[in-house]
C-alpha cells in the first residue's frame, strides 16, 4: 500500500517533533521542580514545610480553574505542552491530507469540527498541502506552518487549542504534585527520625536527586512529552480521517509499527492488521497503545481495496499495554 511504504518518513517526522518538544519540556520541568525546591529552601521552621507543600499541591489540582493560571509558575511547562500537542495534532492532520491527496482525493471544504459534532460554517480558504518537508522546528513555529497547510476552519482550530490547553493544565498540575510528593517523602522521613530543619535542608538535594526531580529524570520527561505529543498526533489523524468526505472514500484502517527492535511484542502482532473503520477494534487499538508508543494507523481507499483484493484481517487481536486499552484520540475529541 502506497502510504504504508512511507512509515519510515512518518516516524522521522513525529520523532523530530518529539525531540523539539522534549528540549523545551525538560527545561520547563526543571524550572518547575526548581521552584518547588527553592520554596522549601527558603523556609526556617520545619513544621511549616508540610502545610506549604500541601497548599502548593492543592493549587496544582485546581490550576485549570485559576484565572491567573497563565502567570503561574507552571507557565513554561504549560507553554511547552500546549505547543507540542497542538503541533502534533496539526502534523497528524497534515499527513492525512497529504496521504489522501496523493491518491487523487481533494477536500472540497475546510474541516469544520475539531472535538465536537457542532458545525460552524466558515468561508476560510486553504492552500493545497503539496509536499511538506518537516524540519525539527520549535513547536511554536511549526504550529504556524501546519495551521496554513491543513483544511480547517478558524473555529475548529480555536476549539482544538482550547482542548489541548485544558489537557496541559491537568498534566502540569500532575507534574507539580509529583515534585511535591518527592519533597514530602523526605520531610516525612525527617519528622519520623526527629531531625531538624538543618538536617532536612542538608538531605534535600540527595532526596530530590533520588526522586528524579533535581536533574529531571530524562526517562520520565521523555515519557510525559512523548506520550502526550503522540496522543495529540494520533488524535489529529483520527479527526481528519473522520471528515465525512474522507470517511466515504476510505473504508478500511491498517495498523503499523515502525518495524525496529524497540517494537513491543503485542504491537508487533498488530503490524499490518486491517479492519473496517467502524470495527470496535479501533476503540481499543488506536495509538498510542503504550508509553513511548510510535505506532500509527493509516487508511485504505475503496479503489485500492478493490484493486488489491484487500479484506479485513482474521488473526487474533492481542491486548494493548496496561492502561492503554482505549482510544485516547476519541477521548480528546470528546472533551
């Protein structure tokens, strides 16, 4: 299948995006963790550390409802998350546009829905996609590039950015809570052993390092940003594949891995799997299907299916990774 032969290029494009996002994300996460540590370093009474951390954790839980959230200490992390996820979504959409147009299909109007079924008429015109050579741009620059390449109404784009902004608030709050829990864990040890504020501060760096927040555990940061960018990327593909005119012409989906030695056995068992677009399997096996999953799904047209005698696969379907048995793209779309 024509698009299946481009899996390496797709993987390169998404990996470049993840790398660019991760560079910003690690710095932002380090800043957030540093702010938590600086807060407790500036305290002089041991008994006041716990309530201060509790207040910070509570603030993190309610950050999405905070009117001044943009000015919060999480702003750098929020910016990195939103930019990465919006760019990932737009890249996924752009790839689908390029895919279907390479098979002779042309969008007759902009896509009017992003994460709801509401239609908002708009006369916005869009440029033909042509061929995109993806560069590892700063996500903010990439957003501007892809926004002009995807047939999408302004209202839909606005709705998309708001959905990812809400998701970023949640993730950023979780990252704050994680840093707080690391420090609280050390505080609990200090209190249990009857140590002093000086002892607490003396061991803070070691405890933070052990918890992976001072140097920002690279694997943790990569998991956070990779998984969320990949989720947004595949949500963009899901959305574009469900534009009514595309759905009519492309009745089948096919699952792909990148085919290297990092592919997990269950994912490898799904490689090449074909099912109709409305098959329930896609409610369980739409990427990402695990942490740092690099799989993708492509569509097969009626013309190609008839020409090549393509039929749905009959082999058994394995279980996705624990916690990933679902369709995150649909979940985001329904926010």
